C-alpha cells in the first residue's frame, strides 16, 4: 500500500479513538474516568480482536488487554449482529480487575463484522466487600465485586434492560454507574459514525489493507529496535511486599533473552499464585510487557504488531497466570513490578535507554461513610510518586504511574465532594534516589476526616522493597502509610495495606509515596544541580 | 491631531506586522518590518513612525507575545508565592501528569521555584467557612522574606478562596502596605474558580509576567509619547478583546495568545462581511499550523490553555488548536518506513534547506519550492533575495526520496500530501469532533503559507470553499484594528439547580456586569454599543466536566430567568454535545461566566478593495511550470492587481508581497468586492453561477 495514503489513514483512524476517549472523559460521572482518565478506546480486528488502532489518551495498560477482551466476545458470540453491544468485566478472559467495565461493539459492513470498537473504563463501585473494590484482604473474586461475563447489553439496537438492572443493582452508587454507562454509549455511537465516514471516504478494502499494513510496520519497527540490542541474556528479579494476607515477599523474576532477532521474556521463577489479590491473568501479564516495551521504544506505533517479534513465557499457575476464583483486585501493583524488572533488565542491554524505577505503587485509597442525612459516600483516589532518573535528566516529581496517564483530582474538588480535609499536599523531600540524574520526588498526602465516622482502606506496595536505581543510581525512598487512632499513629502490619480501619472525626491518614530510582553514579552529578537540590530541599 | 488614524501592530518572533486605517478617508496601509528581539519597543515605534506621523494617530492597538515568549523561555522575573500551610508544592505537583504517554523522560521546572514559595497558617473550607483566620503578622514576615530573597512580584493563593476570599483579602492588605511596587495579586481576584492547581498556576504566571509585560509596555508607551503620540494605547487579550495598558499591567496573563487571537478576530470580521459567517481559520506559520473555529461569526472560546507542559493558564481564550506542521516542519522517514512531517522544525535558523543558511533537512517549504509553487526568485517577506531550489531538492532526495524509492518530485509531492493530511486532521478536530459539518464551513487561510495549502485542504476535509483575505500575511495586525474591548469574569457558584434562587443568580449577574462595565468605562473610550453576555457551566450532579450553557437575554444582559429556562437551555447544550440527555438526573450549576463587550467602530472592509480601474490584463505575469499530479503550465498573477469580479482558473499561482496563493487544477478563485479571493471547485462555482442566473 502506498505509504502516503497509509500515513493519512493512520492519522484519521487514531483520531477516532482519541475522540471516543474525549467523549467518555467529558460525559462520565465518576472522577476516576472523568478526571483520572482511567479508560481507553480502540479499534480491534474483526477475526482475532488484535489491537489495530489506539487513542493517545487512553490508559496504557488497557491498550494491551483490550485485544484479549475483544477476543473473548468474538469467541462467545459468533452470532453478533449489527447494533449489538456487549458488556463485561470478567478479568480472567479480558484482563485487569472487576472495576474495569468493557463495552465492545461490532462495526458492520455489507452484513459482516468489519472491525470492533471498544470502550473501557474504571467504574466507581461494582459491589463486593469493600466500597471502591480495592479489597486488600480478598481471597476470592466474590469479595472484590460482582463478575459480569460477556453479555448482550444491546441486541440489534434495543436495550436489554434486564442486564442494565443487574449492573446497576450490583453497585453501591447506581446513579454514578448509570451515568458512566451512558457516557460509554455516547463514545461508541460516535465511534461507529466516524468509522462509517472513513470507510465511505476510502473504501473498505483500502482501510482493511491499512490495518494490515500498520500492524506489519509496527512489527517491522519493533524488529529493528530488537536487532539493535546486543545478543545475550539478562536476569532480574524484584519482590512484592506481600499478598495482603500473609506477610511474605512474592518474587517477580524475568529472564530477557535476545537471540536470532527475537526477544524472549521468560517469567519462570516468579511466585506461585497467591491467596491475596495481587494475582493477574495471563492477558494482563502480556499487556504489561507491551506497556514496558512501548516506554522503552516510544516511536513504535501502538498496535499489536509490537508483540510480533516478542515471546512471553508465563509459568502456569503462577501469580502471573491467575484463574478464577483467585482474587485480582490489586493487579496494578503486580504489573508495575513487571515493568520495574523489565526496565532493570533493559538498563543492561541499552544503557542509553535506561530508566530508574518509577515509584511502583498506586496507593489506592478508599474512605467510605454515611452523611448526616444517611446518604452513602465513597471517596476513591490513587496517588502519584517520583519517576526514575534517565539519560535525559532527573526523574519527574509527582508523576502518574507508567501504566496510566491519569491526572489527580484537585483537593478543592475532593473537599467539596466528600467530608474530608487535606492537611498536607507536598513533595516528599529526599525521596528521589541519588544519581547522576536523580529520581523524581514522591509526595506526602495527609487527609483528615470531618465526618463523625468512616472506614478506610489502602492498597499499596513498596513498603518493604524500594524502587531501584540503575547504572549505579541509588534506590528511591520506600512507601510509608500511616493512620491515626485514639492512641496515636499506626503503621499497618502488612506494610502499606490497610483493611477497614475505623476513623473518627479529626483522625488522619498519611501517605508518603516513593520517589523514583536514580540513574548513574551520584558522584558524577553536576555540582550545580547538587547545590540546587539542597537549596530547594529536594535532597537532604 | 486629526484623531482618525488607527494602527494595529502585531509583534511576532521574526516580523512586526502593521496595519493602518484612516477612519476619515478609508485609506489603508500595511507594512512588515523585522522584529527587534529583546528590544521590541524600538522596532515597534520605528514601524509605526514609518507608517504615519505619530501625532496624527488616535489609537494604537497592540498584539504582543512578549509575555508568552518570556514564559516559554523561563525569562520571567523572580516572583514569590504565599500560600496555605501544607500546600506550597501545588504549583510543582501539577495534576500528577507527565509530558507524554509513552517514554518516561522530561522533568518540570515551575514558574516560581520552591525557595520562593512560603506557607502561612490559615484555612478556609469548601463551604467557605474560615477554619483558621490568617495572621497579618505572619503574612508580613513571609512577604519580607520573599523581598529579601529578591522577589519582584507577589502572588497570594489560599485554598478555597473562590468560596470565600476573606483570608486572601487580609493578606493582600498587609502585603500592599509593604511591597515596594504594585505587583501584588490574590488568586480570588485573578480567577475566583475552584481547582487549586489551575488557580495557583494562573496567578503565579501572572505574577511572573507583571514586571516583564509592565516594563515592556512602559517602554513602548514612553517611546511613542516621546515621538508625539497622544492617543490611546490598547492591548489585545487572548479572548480577542482589547484592554487598556493599565489593565494589561494588572493582568498580563491575559496577553498569553494576544497576536494569534487578533488574527482570528480579523478572520471573523472579514468572513461576516463576505457573507460566510461559518469559518475555520488556518494559520500556517514557520513551525505550526494554528486552527480555530468561528461559528455564526463568533470565535469559539476555550476556558483554559497549556502553554507548555505544566504551564497552565485558565482564562478565557480564543480556542486555537496548534499542531506542529508548518512551513519549517521537517520531513523524515521513520524506522517503520513511514513518512513523518514535524513536529521537529528547522525554525528561523538554519531554516528550510532552500534558505541556503546551512539547513540540510527537507521541510514543507522546500517541497513547495521544488514543485514550483513558491517563486524562488521572489521570496515573501523580503529578507532573502532568492531561494536555493537545488539545496531543497538535494535535501528531499537524501532524506525522503532515496529511503522511499521516489523521485525528487514524487518525494516532494508525498511531503505535501502528508503535511496536508496532518493539517486536515487539525481542521477535522475543531469541526467534526465538535459536531460541526465541514460542508457548511469556509476555510480562511492566513499567514504567508496558508493559501498554498488551501485548495488541497478543501478537498481533503470536504469544506465548502476557502476565503483568502486580501492581506493574509498581516491578518493579526488587521485584527488589532478591528477588535472590540472585552472583559471576562468567572464566579464559582456550585449549587444544585433546584436550590438556585433566580433572584440571587440575577444579583450575581448584575454584580459581574457592573464590575466589568466599570473596567470598560475606565478605559475612557467611546463605544458604538455595549453588550453583556452570561453563560453558566452546568453538569449533571456527580459529573466533573461541565457544558457551557449560554443564557438567552437582552443585549445588555438584563431579563428574567426561571429555573425551567435554565434547565431547558442545559438539556439543549448537553444533547448537542453527547447526543443524549439523562432522564431524572439532578443538575448542578458550577460557574457563572460573564463577558462585557464594548463595540468599537467597525472598519469598512471595502476600503481594502482593489481600485476601480484595475484591469485583469495588468495582473498577468505569464506562466511557470508547476507540479501538481503532473507538471503543468500554471498562470502566474499579481494578486493585488486583480480587479473585483476577476475569475482565475487553476492551475495558477497568485503572488503578493506577504503571501502566495495556489489554485489547484479544477479549482478557481474569484475576487469578491472586498478584494478577498473566493476559492472553490470550478464545478461547484459553475453550478452556483447557473442557479443564480
């Protein structure tokens, strides 16, 4: 296909996904989608579900898993019809966790599926034991929320109200769930209309050819990047603090082998599936590999071709290959660790692309209670930290996690919405790992309850193992989570996981998030930069 | 002083554009002089002086990017920030974002560094109640420390001050007593709107700019007065309205997109006069393509803009979407074998390969030169004697032709196709993505290169036609002369619609209108008319994003509103944004936005028209080989010499000192009565002509 038409079509197709993202962000009700952009849209292959085109603003981790999600729908519904919309949150076939609702809709041409459109977003609450669904103590998914298998929400354009009723009944916040559902539908309507316009303009065959070509070119680009890596084997490991049940570290091991122009990422040696909710499905493991590779090679186009020259070996029944009913609610922590070990391995292969580890935990906080008039409130928020030092300079302070492009809601919006007061919102001095380019700083967040009583949960990691520096750079500071009770401040027994602590009026929760790992020998740091660090209090 | 001359001045990075209008005679003059970077006031005054006797000028209206450039280059002064205890890092923590989705590089340096950000013990809650009153002595101590540390301006930002500014006002009174200059501001005066990062950023950037913009405007004013100027000096704001120098010194942040906004204002005026009120503007500059949408003659406004990563300004601005695809954008073939245009740019130095200044990377301009579309012997702007066609061809051959196996000509065509596709994407972004049908819209290209791409963009996006203004290269300067005076104000209400008391809303509206009206009055200008507009930001309860809901009122903003009216207006705005409304969901009013507009006398655009004795034959400049799909003999014309009603069929190139217009085969251009060119498909034009007969 002529490269010029291809370049033109690529832009046009990406714009469709971008526009679907923007529609969902603006129309959604829950702040995790509307403000934190924990969502994603894309165009997927008619037969395989493989990712064809991805928007710029969607959550990176979803980019990888949506291919599996679409495949699950294709498998189950060979009779999909024009006007059907499928919905589900089953993490074992579609990746991630129960909070992420996926809507999949076919685009029909001449009576056949031409491609699929997907819209996925993190809903505020889908039932389960813990408001907001981050249950550090879950041992089965039943305690994490209600699992919806792939089902038809719309059949030939008609709403199946029974399905909608079940979805809404499962949530503690049905009005919010309904609003988010409408926003997903607006995004899909728009995607179908835009897709039809592109097909009418260019012809179905040309667009189909472009899909194939874009994938082939991403694969070619990835092969070129892999060819530039030295042959050899690099081994790395890191640990999760614990699974939220037993305080035992869980190994994430990887052996990266470059040979014959292919890359093999072998996760053998990683811990077996665990009792608590840090398991992830195989689909999620592959998706996190995709995210790490895209950060290391940002120029490669965002589609499934990226993984063509890459083999991923996931040991059966490890915590990277979870099956039901193993709990998966804390999947973010595990995939962040996969990305960390891959960054460390690549630091050896391509020092010019080495990143110190980013802060490596999302610090998911939920606080829930009832207002004076009896209405329920659920505050859910996740927090930032430092990025790793890198060849270009110091790591970014208070960045978002590598798996997300989420932004944090403002304090004033949170305080206007929930009965809490933030007493501190500051950079955490000295938390970035030293290095020729130091890690970015983590942050301190302290929140006081203004309500008479509430229950608090924190799902976090990196309280036992620090984000690592590379090429001689020092580690970033570890995560510190504390909470106040009548007898003073407490550190949770499981490091940084808090399960259902009762707070009373005036009591606080405090999170000091990790900084990023350093890059290169701290002795080689520019003396002026060192003086500036001291003057501004960045480093002690 | 005759008092009838008005001069618009747009100071850009390379050139200062000037536009003079004589209200008495309708006489018009334009000029382009080199900008004197760092000494902008010098070039400014010299340029104006060359156009007219300074003593004869009644008003000089100025579009300036001095402030934006200072921000982007971090060349502002040292400013200090006093803020709520526990929150001094808000400015540096941003909204926990990062520079790009993929790749974890790129740090951030805030506009006010950490050692100049101090905290005081004070706290207001979300409902406006004061939990901890501010201690004036603590503020005094903090301000003293900042002064000692060399701060020249001071920003005071307290949490929830939009809900209750009491603590900020106390702090302001103390700080004013002791601060040695007038550069002190509180966030509730600059932006009384919820969201602490956006409010802090806007207030802090304003503080950083105050001394820079203040001293610049003082220098301009002094030089002009010394030269005998006795009229009004006005500054164009990012919202497309003008303000007095006194207001600009207080709110320099409102000049962030001053020059580009003036261009859009001019476009709106020209388009309305020409009978095409639905317009998309496309400004092709050296490094970027700037697009904005004008529906029904009214430019779209954006509530917020990001000047660079983490530099957020929240103040109403003409919505200008920028992509990195301009004349200087570099073409390259990436590792996947795909041709990419931009965002890297050859800039002004070394510039495109054809400038012969050492650039060896091929650019969009080089492709236009190689294909014969730009006249290499007569470059626009007048800074270069001739362009180096061979250097352009060599660069294209090496970087695009060989890697893709294309001839130089085919490679140049490919560069333009991909560049046009990127520009088309930006046009779709502001039209189709916002629910506007491009078939209804007219493209107005401006800047030196805009009219080279207009024909291709019409076809690519499906726009109705292009309207090429008579002086595309000095459009922003023209906009300065045209712009009305305008002031905006936002106030956070944050109440459920069911709890909104219409009389209380009416009181808020009247208050806003009277504050803004007073600003208008203080400028001491005569207006043709004054207009007041009110808009509410509304959403369903629980949503965090809002839709803008214009309120239908009398032109002076008066009139009664019921909750039912407001609800109906909301549903209509919501449906047009998302294609559906939510039955039974409660609705909330977040902000009231008010604008007061003082309309300045309109300039008569007919004064731009070609002279009545212009003749088609006199405009003929022969032919030149130009590449389209094939090489063709294109007619070459002196654009400014074309008479009203002249029709030029493509392929043709129309040349003028500040721009080049390309007419593709199958398209034609007609000179309208204002001297604009109406470019459309020849078939469409013929059809329109026959139905009118």
